[in-house]
C-alpha cells in the first residue's frame, strides 16, 4: 500500500540535508512504512521555469456543510453541476478500481466528466516543483504569520501553482490521511482556497484537475505536470475576505 510521497527541488549544496529531513519525515506515517525509496536526480538550471505563487484565501469555515457550499460556489462557474457531484463521489469512494487512493490526480473534462489521463489506477503525479531559494524564507514567514506552519499547506500551494501554470482550470483536493479534514479548491483566475472541515469522515481522498476538454492536449499537459521543472516565486498574498476577492 502506498502511504505517501514528497519531493524537493533544491541546490546541490542542500541536497544531502534535505534528503535527511525527508527520510526522517517518512517515519511519521501511520502505519510505519516497511520500505522507503529515495532518488536524487540532477536538473539543469537552464531548464527551470519560474512561476508566480497563487494567492492564498482563508475563508471562515465552520463545518463540513459550509466548506462544501464554498467549494461548489467556486467550481460551478467552471464545472457542470453533475460533473462536480461525480467528482465528490470519486473523492469519497476512491477513483482506483480497488478503492485505494490514486497516487496522483484524475484529470477530467470540465463539462462532461470524461477521464482524460491515461493511468487510471495511478493518476498524474505533479513533480519537479518547489519554491525558489530566495522566495522560500519569504513564503515561510507569510505562512507562519497565518498560523500555517505545516508542510502540507506549504507543499499544496506550490503544487497548485504549478498545476495552474500547466494549463489546468480548477482543482479540488482532499487528503488521503484519515486524520486530516482540511482540503482545498484552486482556480486559475482566483488562487488557492483553503477549506477546513472539507474532507468528510471516511472519505478515501484524492484530487481532480478540471480542464477544457475541447482544447486540452493531454500529452503536453501530462509532460508539464510530471516532467518540466518549476520554481515558485514570491510573494504569497493572503486574503481573509473571499467575497471581496471574487468581486475584483
């Protein structure tokens, strides 16, 4: 059973220390992993694209119903209601044939819900992304001021920023960790919206990328998501007034 994974894109001088940190992090999974794989890969700086960080929205969410209402209101302009309902069912029951969580994301046509990625029981894993070295302390400080020091949020914002850059219109995500109920919705024209109480108890979890099926070129999209190296630049702008942001 796959428990989880993570990666960093860092200067060579930091690779050993970051590798040690990630090895220690793997010990925090429950159940304890019986095997851990770590790979180091050299990336040419000339191939790296710098991408702006998505804005972070922190609406006031009191319960699961409130989180669902916000998510639906943000996604309905881009995704048909029926497709969105099917996405919630998949996030609850699992997309893989054996009901396990996908290692990556399912990519769906925003209008008819057709599954467009080609690895049905694995999904598309977003890779080769991190914060630019000069942006990292600035973004960490903003997250600290917002009370969001956990690596989950930090990594999720970076991934969502790359996903939007790659050409995805919107994303919805629930963790596969049964003890973590915060999820998020992101939109290319709005940013990353963090939603506490979003993942229902007992849900399998996962993530769905919604794309324009009429124009999406899946080979190119999958390559950008999986292979093209991206560093996320500062600033990270935080907003607590989602309604005001939507009116801009």
